[in-house]
C-alpha cells in the first residue's frame, strides 16, 4: 500500500453496513429469448419503440435498459424510464383442413427469424435500420444514440452497412429502386423478416399448433414532426402464405396484441372506438406512479387491414363492402385470464368470449363506450390489462400475399381523459396522412446545435441554418427557442427570431386536447424581430429553487425549432420538431479566470471605405487567443432560369483567423443587416469563436450632393431632381447602377463635380440618345459644362458625358435639339444625364453598340428647373431652352456628388481576442467535490432507476480521479478525454469489472498536470449490498 493510502486509511470513518433489498418480481417472460433474435429501436419522434425480428414489438427482449418494457413515451435524452407498453406483438390464426392454427408473439414468440425456409442464424436476417438521407449523414459524421449498447445514452457514428445491404437483404424499395425511405420521406425505417414455419418454436400455450406457413416482412417507420405525426409509429406487414401449403387458410384473422403498462401497471383501463378502428389503453385515475396527474393514452389502429377476400359487408348489414377489413373485434383480459389454448386465442380473435360464447353486448367489441363523455360500455376495476384488436375473417390460398398497415399512437393531455381525446385526434390525423400516401406538407428541416457553451450562470447556444436551407413546402419564417422543465417538457417559449416581413402573430385552426375542439388560436408569436441563430441565456423561465437566474451546476433543458408560413395553405404554418440540449452552467475547469476574456478594438488597417466592423462578445467559453481580419474579395456565379443565364458579380467579406490561417465566415460586403455565411449561417452576423462579428458597409448608392454658386451674388440653386426613384436630389440623382445599370464595379464610383457654365469653350461634346427612337444613338451633341472625377482634387480627371432627349411634336415640352437643357415641366423634358467613367474625348466611343446609358456610368441624373427660381422666365416649360440658358448665363454653378465608399478588396479590418486562462495551483484541487456526499440510494443526476451517478465537480482540465476502498484496493479510474476542458466526471458506482460497489466509504485521489494532487472521501449507501469482486 502506498504511503498516501496509509495516511488516508487511518483517517477513515467506520464503514456502515446496509441491509439487502429484495428484487421486485418481474412479469412472466415465457421461454427464453432466442439468441438469434436481434432488435433495434425506432426513436425518430416522441415514441421510442423496440423492434425485433421475431414478431414482438414494444418489447425489450434483451433487457438492455434494465427492464423488458419496450415503448418509451415521451422519447427523451437522457433516457427516462417512463414506458407505456410492456410487450406487444402480431398474432395470426385461421383454419386449414378443419384444423385451427394459431401463431402468437406474446413474451415468447412462435415466429422465427428470416423468411420461410431461411437460415435464422444468418446475419442477413437481422433487423435493418436506416435514416432519411442516410448516406449523407454517414458522410457528415452523424452520431446516433447507442440505445442498445452498454450505455444507452452514449452516441456512436452512424454507419452505411444497413443502407448498403438494404436491397440485398430484401428491404422495401421505392419506385426509383432505392430504399423506400427516400420516396416516403420518413425519418427512420426498419425492416425484418420472420416466419412461423419452424414447428419447434410453437410452444406458447396460447398457440402451440402446427405452423400456419406465414412469412412476414415487417417495415416500421416514423416521422420526426411537431404535429400529430410526431406521436405515431407505423408498421407495415407484408404477408406471404406458403406456396407449398396443403390447402387454403380459411377464416383467417390478424391481431395486434398488447400488454400495456401505462406507467404503473395496476391502474390501467382499455377501450376501443370501432368508428375509427382504434383500440387503446388509458389510466383509471389522474394519479399514476410514473406520469402523475397527466397520464398519457396509447393505442393501435389498422390503417389498412387484410384484403376483404370474402366480400363481407362491414359494418354488418350496412350494405358496404370495403376492399380491406378494419378492426372487426376488440377483446380485453387481465393478468391471469390469458388464453391458454389455440381455441381460447381464436375465440378472442373472432370477437367472442374465451369460452366461445358471444359478448353480452351483442357485438364483437368490448368496452366500446366513450370514457370522455362517460357514455356506453366502459372498463371498470382497473388492473394489469391485456387487449387485442383483430381484423378478419379473410382467406389466403397457397402463395397469396396480403398487406396490413397498422400504427401505434400515443398522446399526453392535461389529464387522463384529455389524453384520450388527444390520442383520437392523433389517430385521425395519422389515418388521413396514410390515406393520402403520406403526401403532407413538409415543415422546415430540423436545426442542429453547432455550439453549446456553459459559463458561469450563463449558457450560449448556436444552431445551424439547415431550416433556412431546407424550409420544406412553405416559406421559412423564424425560429422558436424553448426551455423545458425536463428534456421532454413541458416547454416554455423563451424567444422567437422571425423574418422582418410584417408577419408577426400567426393564427390558425388547431386542436385543443383539453376541450377536444378545433378553433382558431395563435400558433406562432413572431414580432418582426429579425432572424438570428444564437441566443445567450442567463435567466430561468422555471425559477428553479426560487432562482430567476441560471444557477451553476444545475442542469437545464433548452430547445430550438423552426417554423414556416403559407397564408393560403391549410394549415398555414408548419413547425419542425425540437432539437433539445441539456446544459449545465458552471465556472469551467477549476482555475479558470473568466476576467481574462477580452476582445480588442477594430482597426481599419487597409483601404478607405466608409465601412466598419462591430464586435460583441457573446460566448467567453469559445473565445480564443488569436488575431482576426475581415477582408473583401470579388466573386461571381451564374444564375440559371430555364434557358436564360445571368452572371452575378459581387464583393463579399470573409472573416479569417489570421493566427491559424482559418477562414471562419463569409458574406455580402455591403449588407448592413443580413449575413449569410457558411460557418454558422447566422443571419444578422456570424458568431466567430464566441464573438459576434458585424461587417458593416454602406449600400452601393450616392451619399450626398452639393451646389456651389459660381456667380458674385452666391445665388440659390436653380435645378432640382425629378422624383425618379434614385437615392439623392429628391429622387433625381444616383449611381448609374441604380438607373439603367452600369458596367462599373463598386470600387469604381468616385466623387464628381459637374461645372455648369455659359462659357462655350468649357462645354463638352457628348453622345446623345433619343428616347422616342428606342434610345438609339443620334450623334454628338453638347452639354453646357464639364464633369470631373475628384478622387484627387489636386489633379481632377475630366469625364465623358452622355444624355438622353425626347421629341414629341404634340407636346411642346419635348424637343430634341442636341443640347442638354432641361425645362421646368414635371419631367424636365426627359433630359437624362449620364456621367461616364471614361476619360473625356468628346464621347466618340459611345454609340448603339457601346450603349452609353448602360455602359461605364458613374452617375445618372434626371433634372428639371426649380420652379421657385424661374419667375423671370416667360415660359419655364419651353423646350427650346430659353429659360435654362438665361439661368445658366446669370448663375453658373458647380453641382457636386459624392458616393458611398463601399467596402472593396482594398479594405481590411483587424482585431485580436484573448481567451480565458487557467491559473495552475495545487490549491485549485482543494475545490474538487464529490456530490452528493454522502450518496443515499440515489442522486438528482440519475434519469433511470438502474443508473447510479456521483459527480466529481470543480475539476481542472485533463484531470484523473482514482477511487479506492478503505483497504486500499483500487476500485475505479475516471479520466477526462485528452485536451478536454470538462469540469466534472461521473462515477456510476461500479468497479473496474462493471459490478456495483458495496456500501461504505471510498477515497478518491485527483491528479492533473500542472496542479499537483489532492484527495477526499465519499460515503456510498446503496439499496442492496453487492459482493466485493476479487
């Protein structure tokens, strides 16, 4: 024993012994599960269902989660232990040659793995599971919850094996020849083959007959949606009757059997609704030991029953002969009155009592009343129920096929009866979706969190732009951010970030589970806030323990969803499923100094634009010690619209970590509110390593204009602009790109002075275009002055000019005389002026081919005479220019114009950031704690009954915790991942051989590079004593 262990052992308290506890008695399990059985889960939405390759479903044949119950609701992470079905399965019966044959899947199954005549031990006959966009997920490193592994809360990489082997294994395919999930649009899908052709498997006393000779391919699928489909799992059974069978199978029935344990097993009621084909279980009271005052309801429904081969009227004597049979009977019984022979079972399938006599109510449906209204025959005396809904009779000749589609539906209202109402709505919604071949409007893609940071009394969440990239069938509208009391709710909406488009609160008709009515109610609560994809959270919507702010080391649950909108659709809004994250605010690895987190000021280190970069520190945990730069680059792409193509050229910004030469984000250079970027797709601004970066640039337009009188009297301005939609001069002056267009790039626009003078020696020759001739070039005309590029005021550059004239013999305000001389009419005679970027040469380079109004235009102006200055003119509207010439002669002037200096490839903005630091000291380890301490049977960190958790908190980075008993025997070693900055480790109270430790006192040693070492002790009291492992 080491010296330090001796020292610690001398200080130990006496170990307290704890009495053993008896294990609870489990339900009947039938024969042992076949070792060839495989299983997986369908967990795409609110339901988490075990699926097998032996006819059972909603049954955990492996007990991997510590119990056999196989339908968890709601589906949560971390996994909860709330379940609503213990076991369920497909049953089938019929008569061949006078012999009653039954095959059941009840705890033990009489089905065998694989197709008829196949090898049940072959890995080909496993359960296959695939996802929407499966191969894309694999390529992107998609992680899936390993619910069938040793740690069902762990995540493992998704592999391509099941998808690649789907078709060869006999899985369903779509019309395109690929796995059916691609055409159907489900989020998860499984399939497996099983058959009842192995006589040795028929040992369950509810069956125990010769094999029927039926082969079934069960395809199970689900949709991850926020609407009712999110509470449904579909099962399709493709049945083939053995082509080598000796005779036709007559009076056949197919049944869905269930042993529901809705939370607690002893307080269940069951019922059925023949009108919608639903058989279900609900709670007898509003006091369930698992779900409390709001127990859910769960049911099965045949969405497509077997083919109506006998041509039966259904309902009986109705005159209606359906193509497929619905639920034709519903039976219930309790634990202890199970069928114990093939005749018992077949009687139940046929809608009779166990002894073969008709039901007292004269129908084939037990308890078909309405528990919500309290009318009709209702269940009484709550107990551990079983139920079975069946469809039949039908017949199958050797080689015949049949397809049955069923669904599992679940819903949770505010109490037991509102749950029944809600479940019926879910069932009807799902039936409609099935009847429409699942052609339902698609919501936005589910957003995914890209960064989750935990800080002292604060968390920061960033999510990706998948919802905006794939908005579904409607137009993307916004994001909702939620806080949950648990990982499955209830939820409080804590924020909405929506498009600024005038669409705020969205009303629509919706189902109210409390009243069972559909009425108009607010569905979305936008406010034109603007879209962004990050949130900083410091307050608690649930005020845990009276705290309105987030409390360190307490776990909170947050979620984000996306919604879309189409005012003309029904429904008019669609919302994605929530993506949930559990976060625990904390002080970080022990020794972390949050005060060192710092973002420096921005320096405009190159270029001369009017742009800026604003920074806002959002997430100190993501901050790095590095230098950054915003620079600009020119890019182009081709937009294709049918046969038409357009080349688009723009200047974009990029954010670069110049220390590590990493490009972090990019976007449009001149946008001042909208920043699409590839790193985080954060509209509004990118969040780069914890800092909100806002590259701001003025729009590509004019900034200002001026008028300088060149006469001795400093007379007033005598020109004004026509309201032509341009950015300056009352709508009459702007950059050429904003009028008829321009070939210039954003960096080419300059400040320009236009000198107006009556001195003809300073006039400019320029190309004239005729509006009345389709803007054709008409030859060289005259402009009474000159235009100058003032980029270098000491050396101005003279520029070419073009202008447009219009001639109309029926309107005296229009005359094309080859001279730019606007008049005082409302349109100024349509004398459009264009200041070009080319050096002055008399305009000889401009013609119809080099069309001036759309060429290298710096500035465009649409001018008229200012009415307040034309009082001395006989006729200001005279198109011959008399009024213009008199004002020009008396009041020469300089008309100046200045553009916005936009961000260009010459501009660079730089700054630096400093990350948090960790102070290394041996005293740092003194803050390490084991919690709870002592451990009395359970802790608040445990989400399941069979999971034990003690946390070691306040750890520094790269810490190792070694645990010993008081005898000095090594029990367990816990270690953070290399380079991890986690501040805590969890001990499952097991030793290194995965066996629970005995109750007693344990010593833990903490070591961390640069910090030294320390020790502490923790007392553990378990419910039952475990033998020490030698």
